[in-house]
C-alpha cells in the first residue's frame, strides 16, 4: 500500500499535469515499496531511461539481501544509478521539470523525489550557412539546439576564460538563453549591462532571438540595428576575441553580438578568409554600393527634376526622350518602381524556394519591360531602381540592409520635393542620427565619430593581419593586445 507521503506528492504532480495525455506514469515495486517514474516520452532519451534508470532499479528490486534503507542509501551515494540527479519535494517544481524533459522518480515513504536530466529533443544536423555564404572558410552554421551551438563555439575557443551564463526567459516557454563572453577581453560594464537587461525581460515566451533584441533595445526609435545577427560560429568566436558579447537562445539557429558599429555591420566573415588586397577591394565596393542603395533613386529624381543642368547634354537628351510620353513625374515614377521592386522581393521570400527566385527574377523582367512599353515608366528609371536593388543585396547583414531600404523612401520624397537640398539635408540627418546613436555605450560610428585613426586598419580597408595587433578600443578592455611578441 502506498504511503500517505507518496500519495500526496504524486496527486499534486498529477493535478498540475492534468489533461497532459503524453505524460507516462510507470510503477515499480522495490523491496516492498512502490516507486513511480514520471516522464514525457517524446522529449526524454528513452534508451537512457530504460538502460540506466529502469533496468538498474529492476535489478535492485531483485537483490534479496538488500532492504529499503539500503536501497535509499545506495541511491543517495550514486551506487544504484549512473545518471546524475537532483532531489526536490516541491510538486510545482517537479511538474515544471517534467515538461522540460526530466524523468522523475517518486519513492514511497520519501518526501523528496529524484529528478534525472535526460532531455532529448528532436534536432536537425549541422548544415551549411544559408544566409552568410562564404567561398573560403568554415561552412558550418548554428542549428536550433542550444547544446549543439555551444559545442560549436567551444570547438572554436578552447579556453577556460570562455564564460557561459544561463538565463531562463519566458513565463510559459521557459527558454534557455546564454550570454557568452571571454573573461578579461571584454569590458565588464558591457557584461553587466547585458546581464541586467536579460534579467529584466518579463514576457510570456520567446521563440526567436529577435524577440530578445526588441526587449533589450535601448534606442527603439532608431531604424538602425544595435545587435548583429549571425548564424556562423566562427563569426561569434571572432567577435568574442575582439571583446564583444554573444547572446544565444535555444530554438534559434542564430546568435546576437553586442555591441555593434555601422562598420562591423558592413564587414563580412569572408573578408578575413581572402588576401588583404582582395578583401580591401571588396570592402570598398561594398561601402560604395551601400551608399548607392540609400541615395541613388533620390539623387536621380532630384537632379532630373530640379537640377538637370548638371547632367551632360547627350545624357540629358537621352533621359528627356525616354520620359517624353511618361504621364507621371519622376518622383511618382520612382515610387511606383521602388514599391513594385519591394513587393517582388517580398514575394520571392514567401514563395516556396524551388520557384521563388525564378518567379521574382522573371517577374521583375516582365513587369519592367511591360511598364516601359506601356509608357508608365522610363528606361533610365528601370536601370536606376535595378542597380539600387542589386546594391541593397551587397550589404552583408540583412537588418542593416532593411534599414537602408526603409530610409530610402523618405529621402526619395525629400529629393523629389526639395531637390538636392532635400537629399543633402536628409543625408546629414541620417549621419547625425548615427553619430548620436550608441550600442551598449559604444558609439555607432566609431572609429570615424569619434575619430580613432589607429583603428582604420580594419574599417574601410583590411590591413594585413600582422599589422592588426590590437583589439578594437570600442569593445576591448585594458587587455587590448591581440598579438604578443
């Protein structure tokens, strides 16, 4: 007969797991006492449960020379089971641990139960990066399992100073979140600020790491990202060695890196896997087309509408001839094409992958050609919008590219209503906003504003690695020497 202690604890656990039909209750009889193993079959390691918990308990039950007291003593010493465990008498805590993937052993006549961490969720294999492709360098990317992601990071940095601090966020989702950093390389105030913000998050659940960035974001009125998203373990490892802090969440195949600057968002992992000549040239192209993606349509509209005299005569005649029968102004023409391009881009993202890219490309060609033949838009405008769209894809980080795409429209409207004065005023406001912006107390435009010439070795160009002996001052602590003689 079960004891009152076990009956009460088991009843309380069952009440908290009421209507959870996937919960398994397995009873065993050991030395005249009833034990109950409780678990959810779909989220525990069944082989570990049976081989290292159930079988040893059955074997213990067959030991006639043992009694119940001996059994409990052996359990507490770890002689009976090889699986690590903890003990708890709280029914609420036990129920919460069961739904997180633990197996629980409730033993008659004991006020405390044994909890075994044998969680095993379904996960996919480590695969190539989908959004941050490189020709050279590692091809592996994070997956949705936090344990695998931490192991990928540990494989890159094999040092005791790599610290991982665990948080549980979400009242219902109870999602595991880790802050990772290299002790001694990053500024303690950044670690403290990240720790404080993570602890202050109070939400029902988080299923994407972007939820954390929104909860932590200081400048919510800024369109510019203050976190760097990456799905590459090598990018996180390199950032940690610069003195930055990483944030990783279970269930998300990407990580956050803080603090960030505009120039770190314009850098790619592949910059460091090519020669410094190639990387510097590619970086120059990237900066140039980033500016083009932001300003080209507004400059074209402003110049053709208000300052056509600065255009060479032959080119001006060509543009005027192509716009002769267009019923819309240059501003309306640009807005029509930009909005159409954005719609095609979004449709290409939502359509299934096998046909998405084909439809988006064909759609752009067909719609552009049809619009020109119908006299709705001119050929030069199609060229300008196409170059702008291609330029936006050159920006390595999606969030920064999205900010540029968003700002392109108000700048375009200012250029179409005020001319070059409106474009320059808008560019000045954007620059002023970025200059005043900080990501975890790090200036967004460093090393340009404030000016730090010594860090220009890895800003607009990439100097040879032997010349970059110091870590960036924006992130690193007093230990800023990257290379030692």
